[in-house]
C-alpha cells in the first residue's frame, strides 16, 4: 500500500511539472490531485455503490410499529406461527420460507448488494413475544459487515434490498441460528424478527482485504502453535 501511495505522488509531481493547467496552485493541478485522492480513497475504503442519507434514514425502531401489530399468538408452535403470519396482508413469503414486510421503499437506483459487498445497516432484533435481544438503533450507530457474513435470512433479504429500504424480517430458525442457537442469547430453532434498514452499499477495499490477510495469518499461526504443542506433549 505504501508503494501505491509513493507511485501516485510521483505521477502527480510529473504531471504538475510537464502539463501546467489553468486550475493550478503553486504549479500543482488541484483538480487532478483531488481526482487522484478520491481514487486512492476508493481503492482503500471500497467504492461506494449506494448511500441513504438525510430524511430517508429511519430514526428508530418505532417506525416499524405498524407492521409488527397483529402478530400471531406467541404460544403457537413455530410452523403454525409462520403459517398464520403469512396470511397477514402486508407479509411476503419467499421460496426459502423467509417472510418480510416492506416498511420503507428503497431508492430506485438498481443498486443491490452482492454477497461480498459491504453493507451498513440499522436494525432491531427481537423474539416473537417482543423481547429484544439486540439493537443498533439503541446503540446509536449502524453496523457494517460483508453481506455474506450473517445468518441466511439476512443474506437473502439484503440481496433484494436497495439503499434506504427498510423491512421487517420474520426469520424461521432454519434460516437463523438453527439447532445450535446462540448460547446465552438465542434458543435453538428460534424464530427471530428483525427491523432492518439498508443505509450503505460498497465494494470491499484494500483495508478489508488487509484485515482478511491478517486474520488468515493469525489462524495459520494458531494452527502451527497447536501442532508444536501437540508434538511436545508426545515426546
């Protein structure tokens, strides 16, 4: 990455010396410099594909209240609960069994996150009885992660959403944490309800790629350490 910066600075210096332009300050083409900086930032942070700003952002989970009203009886067995929920007017059902309601329409940009794209979202997660287990809205800061780095229900839903779009997801256990659940917070095969708004979509940049390399190297070092420890114990 350091080499990339040095080469870019060198090319800018040559351009400023050999091709003076009207839009210059002290012999530096300011417009070309700004373009180069923008390009470098895009390479490092990832190219932004779509962003939701201003009035399009839902301030809190209360905006989802209308679609949550009238949920099926929490005492129902999971399969019957989803069957009853599917009968509600504003609920869509996909082939996988994912159910959702559209709360806020997205931008008509055509931008939808690919599996490896990074997404920024606000969300509020709860069980069918309304008990909350997680919320970025409460923390006051959106979460960011690769689209393919979450549970199946989220991966599917986000792949069909555009910036500013908000949905309430009704995710059956098989598309959430399955038989294992998440010890300490999510019971096995639990149906989860999420209020989710997609705020930002961008491509993975050099920063994320570097973090991936660090993670892989760390895993390799741990494996080598385990093998050495095993060899020592066998002597």
